[in-house]
């Protein structure tokens, strides 16, 4: 029995030695593999920044950049669905050219139904589930406002929200970049144009009773006060209103020389038709989001005359090479979409976002993207006028051209007007 135990011990010792040698061999193999991986990363040099950015930044992979959006696709504001189509058309155009620094752009968009509560849910989904890198071109002022706390908290870049409300640019929010001309600035430009160019002495104001409408309204009021003019009528409406006969009669009673309207597309058309019915056909100046769209000639019919609006971009239907490129691509990637108005805004907003991505190179961290956007100074390579950002200015553009109805379309009626915002 003792001899057998000794043999067993020898056998066990041999086995332990073998296992030890095997483990050493496996350990050496693992170390070798790890060293090889490190060597591969080292051999990439600065090029490894692309992979590192992809790992650390939501929405960035070696082959894609994922961007989020919401756009109203149903209800009274459904015309704004074309914003997302304009964004997507530009993304497809860029992808056809090879993408941005070797990556293709992917748009994830949802219908927020022009409802703030729905926009909050959509923003949460885009950020937490879709894990987009940035958000671009969202419509609806109140919807953007409702989602703003989450956007600020997450630090996700929001570029070119399709609103010019003051809350998004004044004061500066580090990760939010406005683009279309601020409604307050537009209201000031309208007030000056109505008095100085249209020679108005009595001005009536019609406005949507929310942050969007009040921004333009307050800007106009402030500028008129500088000129010693009090409006003869200040008439609010709600975005859900469908009957505008009473507001039209109130405006008629005020007997204005010019009507300023801070309203979205369908209510604008409905109100203009009611004004026409009661014989108020004085110059009608309406904000870009309510009037810079040739769809109004269909929506308002014969009433769409003596109308002025503004545009913060080059106009559709012109010989501008940038416009030609846009219209050709829109016809290819979004067939049947009207090239004026919302689709054009979406394209212009996407151009600014992509310029920021291009300037970011392979360092696609959100921090660097924000930093690169803030290098734009009077940038005119896209459709928008004089796009400018800095750490203390996220307005985007404070420039417009005044446009007027002419032969069934809105046509340029002024040179570019730039309003300098005091800091």
C-alpha cells in the first residue's frame, strides 16, 4: 500500500508539472495577443482617434454618423414634415459624394404631432434608445422648449431647431445652435420696413399666443416704440384655432396701414382669407415660418396678395448655383416635395450641421463638434445667410431678405438686411 502511494505521488507530481507548463504556455500566448493588439493601435498613430471617437461618442461608428430629428407629419402643421425631407435629401446627397470624413450620415426622425408632450418622449427616445450624436431641424417652438431641459442636461448638440424664439439663443446655451433668424430680430426688421419703406403710420399685429408668436410680437413692439408708434391692434390667437372671422373683423375696425403677422402657415392662410373677405387688403407682413412658402398661393388663393415675408436663405426658383444643386437633389431624393419653404430650411440646417462635422475631422466628440461650429464666421457656403457662431453668440444668422408675392410666387424684394444684435 505504501509503494502504491509513492507511485501515485510521483504521478500526481508529473501531472502538476505538465499543467504548470501548459498554463505558462497559455499565459504567454495571451500576452503575445495583447501585445499585438497594442502594436496595431500604436501603428495607427493619430488615425486611431477615429476609432476612439467612435467608441466614446454616441451615434458615431467607424462607418456612420447617426443624427436625430422630429417633424410634424400630421395635423394642422403637417406642412413642416418637409423639413425632415430636406434634411434627409441633403444627407443622401452628401452620402453619394462619399459621406463626411469617410462616414455616411443616417437620419432618425419621428412625428411629434406638434405636441410638446410628444416631443419630450421623442427626444428621450432619440437620446436614450437611438443614441444619436446630434439633433437637427426640429420644428415647433413649444415642442423644442418642452424638450430643452433634457437636451441641456444630456449636452447633446441641437443644431438649427426650426424656430427663432429667443429662449434658444439668449442667453447662450452651450450645446444649442440657432439658425433661422431670431423672431425678435425679424419683428424688429419688419417694424422698420413697415415704417421706413411702406410708410405705415398705423400698424396692426396678429400673433400666435405662445413663445413663437410672442417673440416676434415683442420685437416689433420694442422697435415701434423707438419710433414713437403704438400699434392700433394687438390680436393673439391659439395654434388650435380654426375660425379667424372675429380676429379679422377686429383688425378691420382698427383700420391699419400694415398688418404684421407672427403666425404659422395654415392659420396665416386662413386669417389672410378672412381679412380679404372683410376688405382688409393692406400690406401684410408675415414671419418666414408662416409666409416664405409658395404653398400659400394654394392655401390662401386669391387672398394671397400684397404679402411680404422674409427669408434667411437664398430663394428657391432662382439661378443661384447653390439653389440649383438643392433643387436637383430634392427632386432626386424627395420627389414631389415643394422646394420652397420647409424643405429648403431643412436642407440649410443640415448644411450647417455637416460643416461642423467636416471641421471636426476624426475627433467626433460632441465637445469638439461644438467647438468647431463656433468657428463659423459669416459662412455663406450653404443656403443660409452669414452664419456666425462664437462662444457668446449662437444666433446663427440675423440676416434676411424681404420677399413679396409676384406672379404666383414669393420673390426677392430687398437686398440682404443684417440686424446687429447688441451683446
